[in-house]
C-alpha cells in the first residue's frame, strides 16, 4: 500500500515575530510618542540605566521637559490614551487644559487633578539589564531627574559628572515599589562612582549614537489635533482592538425609562448624555433637568404628561426632582444652541 502524501509541513516561527507578540496591546491607545520607538517602562524593584546624550540643537539637558494628559477617553476601562498638552507644549488651544481650569473654578478638585497635565523629562536610555533592546525613550519622573542632577553636581567645587558622556559617563540606578498613580514610589537613587564607556563594543556605541542622532527627542513626539482629542475626551471616539473598525459607542434606543433617568445622579446623567452625543464639557455645565430632556430627545424616551405621577426615588430630595415635560421643554432652545456650537 502506498503511503499517502503529506499535505502538512510544520514550519517553525521566527523568534523576533514571537517576541513581538509579547509586546502587542490588543487595545490600541494613542501615545505621545510615535509608534516607531520603544518606551522604557520602569520595573518593580531595581532599575539600572544609562542616559544617552541629547542630539537636538540648543539642548541644555539630556532630557526634554514634556507635559502629558493621562487616561483620556478610556471608555470606562480606567486607562485611556496619553496626549501631549498642546497648550503647554505648543502654546495652542488644549480642550483638556480648558476643562481642567473650568473644573477648578467649579470646585471639583479631584476631577481637575485627574485631568491636569503632568511634567515628565523625556530622554533616551539604555537598559543595562536588557541592552539588546537598544535605545529606549524614558519619560522620567521629575523627582528622579532632580536627584540625578543633584548627585552629578558638586556645589562646593562647581564640578560636574556628565552621566550621559558616551565614553566616560556614569550608570545610575533606582528602586520602584508599588503600583498605580498614587501608590508608586521611587527610592534608592544612586549614580555609579566609576565612569564607564557606553559599551565595550565600539561598533555598538556608534550604532546607538547614530540612532539617537537620527531621532532627536523633539522629532519623536506625537501631537494630536485638539479637535480629535476633544472627540476622544467626549466619548465620540474610542480605540478598538487591532484590525477592527473604529465605531461610535451609543446605547440602544429605549434602554432607559424617564423614571430611571430621574433616579440617576448628576454624574450618571452627564456620562449618559456624553454617550448619546453631547460634549462632556457642555454636559457638565447643564443641570439635571436639562440633561434628562436632552437624553430623552436623543433616545426617544417617552416623557410623562403634566400631572402624571412619576416616582422619584426615596433618596432624592424634593428640590432635585426634574420638572414635568412642559417645564423641561424650556431647556430645549439652550440645548440645541449648545449642540450646534463649534
């Protein structure tokens, strides 16, 4: 009996392709650096790095100060995208910066603090525990940068240890503990006592220096138009999984009743209004009655007639109850005006 010819031949995958899978993120998010470049992420415990020199004209420091807005447009997943602040970086209008100031004026400190731009110091580094990765961008917290500068300068003699010198620079290390925005701590900062070359391999030094020379820090920054950021911030755009179409997320019609809306908190009404088409900045400026009217119009929810008894929920105070339909309609002109602005 003749052996049946094989139809399948096993093919081994490439190491680099498999490694790339470990770096993929199924939820694409906008980033403040262009996608061609690697971003160094601090590790739990010890981190040991070598700072690379600045390669842009007029640089007075190895790092560039940048201002970032974090967790914008996360669709409730707690993460979202990170954007450069157009106002602080370019002197242009920034919708997040405007909303931050308006929130502060309203006395909403926690909300304002969550939006406020944070300063980082962006630089090229080599991870001494994984040099095969080559130059990586590190958005260094300012407190680490201050400590590095402090340890590099002798105030008594005025001498400087240039930690970023390719031939006689210094490695540095620090320790990271904790997780999250409010619980991460950095400590045990230490600049090495002895200078060392960037690499014992001269070809590797040339390769790394050529790379950062071709890609100076200002050129790697990824700016987004304020109109686009405004859409992401207001919930009109979200980042979908790879290779999927980006869609607008809206609740199905008739998912809510008028009674359910009257029992919602102001924040819940704001979030729902944003989902169905109103910009977040405008939604937060409206009262509960106007928000309910807007949502009812957009979702085609039936509003009870005047005099119809509508339960309001035990936890609601009398003055917080939305007015019946005839009174609420007085907000329509204001809503339409706000929707059509800009």
